[in-house]
């Protein structure tokens, strides 16, 4: 289920103080890089990824490709930094704000 605007804003505020844990370098997006991001998402749920200037992919391309290949939500793209979120299946650490139930 996609994130609501309220949830996305909440995650952005949590990500503000984080440092990037993975970097996309001159080899671009490889299977090893995707696996590393998956591991970090399992460990932290919310991570920052930096796309270095010598990378072969543009930050916008990298953001979409990484979110899709890691089955995570793209929270934010800010310059060369991408924020990704994926809820832990068994032990979620981050409690997202609930969306308002539909009235009807």
C-alpha cells in the first residue's frame, strides 16, 4: 500500500538526521548494491542512499530503480540523496501515523 502524504512527511522528519548508509558509485546499480540496500532496509527500515557524482546513473533514475528492485517506498529525493523505506515484516521499528478511515 503506498504511503500517504502524512506518512511520507513523518518519514522525512525521521530521515533528517540520518547519514547515508549505502553509496551508488561509478559501477552504477549492481546486484551486490541492491542486496546491500535490502540488508540495510531489514536492519533499519528507513535509510539514505547517496548517488555519487561519478555514478553512471542519475539520482532520479537511481531512486526509481532502487525502490522498485528492493520493493521499498521512495520517501524523498534530495539532490544526490535518496530516502527509502520498507516496513519490516515481523518486527517493525517505525510506527507510521494512521491514515484517516474513509467516511461513508
